[in-house]
């Protein structure tokens, strides 16, 4: 791939992370010219551009070198690392960003007893995070079947396609609305700055260094 002389950051086009991510970049002194319905936003002052995409695509774009950095949930980054896990996609979490906090949790029907992960043996668990769930089941030595769904995971028990779910939880409101309750936590998540394992050795590495310094300043001020 042709070396780029501008830094490219991937972030969610439209969703929970969009506003806080843009706000954070603005606080780091980065402003962007294009309107937000575009895929590509040209950076005005600094040589830093934005790519606005679905959050699920962000780790892949960094792994492929299409983008240098990304702002994405730890849940999405960890799922990608676990599933690919082949070194070619050596991605790292560079900074936790303090927004988009949620948990990847096991949620069971209100009336189901849950004391330990072993209670899940033989049951069907619906999730959009099969990599993380399978890893957790392996660690706990539980033999359960994983039903992978792209969305609307919380209605799977009602539909009868699964006995329970493994999904993102923030306030728990969605669970209550679906007669489910949080029973165990697999991962504490928040938005993170993701990048390759090692800094690029060209000018982009210097730009990333500068951005990280500003980011640390901004995050400290906020805390
Ligand atoms: P996209 O169209 O980009 O694929 P999405 O529907 O997958 O969007 P959002 O629902 O906007 O994504 O969530 C983005 C991220 O926000 C999640 O991956 C997670 O890290 C974080 N998040 C925080 N709270 C929640 C929650 N209650 N439910 C889902 N995600 C949450
Ligand atoms: Zn998504």
C-alpha cells in the first residue's frame, strides 16, 4: 500500500460512540471539514482525517492498514482479536477513553436460577459475541451451545431460539423489558483508542505520538 502522509482515524458513523468520539477529537484540537453524512472527513488544521464507518468494521480497517487508529468499544476490539488472533491482526488497546461504558454479560430469564457458570451446561446462549463467549465458556469448562445472532439478541429467549443470552448491558433497562436479569459479567467495556501493536516508524508515528500526548492531557482534565 502507498504510504500516506496524513493520519487516518476510524470512528463510528452513527451510534452511541459518534458524538463523544468527535467531541474528544475536537478537544484534542482536531476539526474536520466534511459534513458528517460522508464516509470521509478531511482534517482542517492538522494532517489527520476521519473515516466514518460501522463500529464492527473498525478493527479490520486498522488491521488492514486502511486506518492508523480507531475509536471503538473494547467489546468489538476484543471480539475481533479473539476471532482472528493470528498475529497478522496484531491490534492493541492504546487508551481507555472513559465513555461508552457497558458490560458484556450473561442474562437469564427472571425465573431461572444461576449460581455458577456450570448452571449453563447444555443450554443454548444467543449472542453477537461468539468469540468472547466461547473463550469464557472454555475458561469456565462449561459445555453450552452458542447461537450467533447479528442483532435483537434480547428477544431470543422469548422466541425460543435460545435459553439465555450474552449481550451488552448498560442500565439493564432492556433486560427488564424482556424479562431477563443480569447473572454474570464477561467483560467491562468502554470506548478505547485502538491501533496497531507498534507505532509506524514514519511521520505518522510522530503524529500519533503528538495525538496521544494531547489525548492524555484532555482525559486528565476531564477526570
Ligand atoms: P453500528 O451501526 O456502528 O454497527 P451498533 O448498533 O453496533 O452500530 P451502538 O449500539 O451504537 O452500535 O453501540 C456502539 C458501542 O457502544 C457498543 O459496541 C458498546 O461498546 C457501546 N455501548 C454502551 N452501552 C451500550 C448498550 N447499552 N448497548 C449496546 N452498546 C453499548
Ligand atoms: Zn455495530
